[in-house]
C-alpha cells in the first residue's frame, strides 16, 4: 500500500483525507493539532503529525518515507514548501495556488526525478484539464471560464462565506488579473469589469476579473483570447473594492483584515452552499461548453468546494499512484489533460463522487 503524506487538514484537507485513507496509508500533517485530532477521531487508522511547514528541516524529515506528497496549505506558504518537497525527490500534487510561478521549479523537479502536478483543484484545475484535452483535438480560438463558491442563502453585508482560507480569497481580490486579448497578455485590476449574468442552476450572479488563468498564459499562449472571472452575489465586488480603497488589503494590514473577515465569512456547521463552474472553449470546428454545479453533501457533510477541489486533487494523486501520469517535471493540469486516459480518469472519478459535469458541443 502506497504512503501518501498530506500537508493541510482544513475544510478541503479533511475531505481529501477521508478519500485517500480508503486506498492508501495516509500520513496527515498540519500546524493545528485540533484539526488533526478531529480527523483522527473519525479515521483512527491514519497517522497525524503537528508540523510547521516553514520548518524546512522538520518537513524534510517527515516526508522521508512518502511515495507521494499532497500539498494543501495557504497560498503564501505554498511555493517554498513545494520547492522543499521537490528537493527531497518526492512526487507531489499541489493545490496551494501560490502566487509565485511554480513552473520555475520545472528544472529542479527534472533533476530530482520528480513528477509534480500543480493547481490540481476545481479552478484552476478542471478548466485546465479540459482545455489541455481539447487543445490536442481542435484549433482553439478562445477560452474562458466562470467559477464561484457561495452559500445557498446570502446574508448582508458581504453576501458571502469563505469555503477556504480568507487570506487566499483576499489574494484573489488584490492580485492583478491577467488575460489574453488578441494574442497579447493584458493586465486589469482584480474586481474590475463587473457584469451580471444568469447562471444555470443558480440565477443572477455578478462576474468580475480575477487572476485565474495562471499557467495557461504561457502553456496556451497560442490561443488568442482567454479570460477568467469569479462569481459572487451582486454587490459583493463593490464592497470588496471599498475595503481595498480604504487600505485594508495592504500587505501590512491584510492579516488583520483576514482575521476579522474570518468571523463573518466562516461557514456554519453543515451550512448549505454550492460551487458552480462554467467552461467555454471556442474552436474553428465547434464550441464546447462544460457546466458543473455541486452542493453541500448531506450524507458526508462535506462542502461542495471541498468536494470539487479535494476530489480533483485526490483523482490526480491516483493518476500518479497508478502510473497514468509519471512525466518528470512540474506540470500544470493542462499538460496532464491532453493525455486522454488521464482526462477520462478524472471525469469518471468525479462522477463516482456524484459530481456531475454536463458537456454540450455545438
């Protein structure tokens, strides 16, 4: 039985731990002992370890026996941890979505004989897998996607609850949004170009620019037009812009702001929420549309964001464990998605978790 060493035991981490522990020997680490003990009480057979991921020596020692590492820490901790894992010669799946360019570690991964898949979550993640596949099949002229994770019942003033670390959400609102327009990379402010859209299964939501394309700007630079937008209930973006204008998202105040927002944005236990994702691929031959809608699962009590993000990551772990993907280097999901066996495995895996993705080709 292969040994999976997972770093991160938050909302998404708990869901992944439950899934991975069914087929692997799971070693779970986090800086929060209470989170670890909570999961251990439900999964008595797993191994837990309190770990400060910034303590490089301890991290190296802990993952010594790992077959594959799953990295699920807040973005600001991700890059250095990923670098250390690669230096240790360990295959890794990373969903920390760090602001740094993780592809810069490609040569390091190759020299250490490591297979690393980054950004393997819901989005970035699923749209990348999908685009990678279709890019190998048709001539893509344009690509875009919309994504949001929201509570079923909106409550003012924010009309929002964070299904993951608030500081990572704020990062989405402050990092300049890069997009491809007429074959040129264009940068616009996050939260800009707000539009109201009628979203299937949900209704009216607002969409605004965020920096979700990430690796696609380099790996798919031949596609002349690409963009990504985040979905929220109407009015949220304007309120976030006002906090930005007040300086509350400045690097010297962002931690305090995140701690304050955590109280208002924290999902209540078993609170109903949903995740929605729309992907559009326009080609010379046909247009391809994918629609994902998932809700809080009453049986498992796992949130939709934890399910869609977590199960995409655990599906990727299984791809590596079963040698469906073993190419050395740092690979974003679009590289993996062009392998038909891998993209088919992903969709079958998500379907087995009752995550439905509708496909429509025009």
